């Protein structure tokens, strides 16, 4: 892989990882994992997130209430909280570690092996963060579908549906996975050449050696 493609892959990977991390943090705190539309009262919409439940009224705006107890939550919400926190932490570490492994960062440019290992580690952390974000989002979506089509629940009872946060979470997870994969591909490619200053010094040294050899031949 040429230097240009390697640099483009690194920048694209770190950009996608950053975008995915920001969206995963947003997904964690948005109260729109599930939406509930009441047919009896079309002026009210209910939403549920990992941390609170909100009611949206056309005249009164949005009013939210935090969940009283962590243990009283359904299993998918309890585990989703933990996994989303883990995803946010791993994503931040991945950005921090892979940032020091970028070729465009001149710090430690002579330690290419160390920068390669940092880039690989950052890519693995970003990839793991993406998977950790996709699991809770997909789990809540699966539970929502099961409850929606549950025949044991009377039809008169309203059903929860997908909220906007689920789609944001899916996009965040795939961005982190793709970003981490690009960082690993860039790290496993051919090493970037030394800085231009090293080339100049080496070329000057070769040129001086050639002049000295010519002078020696002329004197002999």
C-alpha cells in the first residue's frame, strides 16, 4: 500500500471511529429507544430510553422521569446500560491509542514498530466498541419485535415500536467496526517511509561519497 493510500486509510478510520463514538455516546443518553403512540390520545407520545421515560405533549412539551431502581428494569435494559458504558469507554481508548499511531503525527516517527502496534491496538478497541454497541441495540430491537407480535397481549393494549436511538446506535456501531477495520488494514500494510529530512540527509551523504571517489580517481 502506498503512502498516500495508507494515510487516507488511517484518516478515514480515525474519522469513522470518532463519528461512531460520538453517536454511541448520544445513543446511550437519548430517551428514544422505544416509542409508544396512544390511539386514544393522539396528542401524547411516550418514549423510553436506558435512563428515563418521557411523555411528549403537543401543548405541554416533553416531561421525563428517571427510572427509580436499576434492579427493577427489564434484563435487556440493565445489560444494555453496562454494554453502552463499556462501548463508550472502549471507543474513547481506541481513539486515544490510535491517534498516537498515525503517520501524520510526528511524535515518535523513528519508532515505527511502536506506532504500528498502537494503531493495531486502537483499531481492535474501536472494533470491539462497535460490537459492544451493536449488541444492546439489536437486543432491545429484538425484544421490541417480540412484544409487538406477542399474541398473548390483547390488541387494545398499545405496543412499543422502534425509536430513533436504535437507528443511531446501529449506525454508530457499524461506523466503529468499519473505522477499526480500516485502522487495522492501514497498520498491517507496508511501513511508511521515513520523513523527507531523512531522505535529504541520506542523499547528501551519497552525493559526497561519490564526489570523494571521483576526486580519488582523478588524483590516481
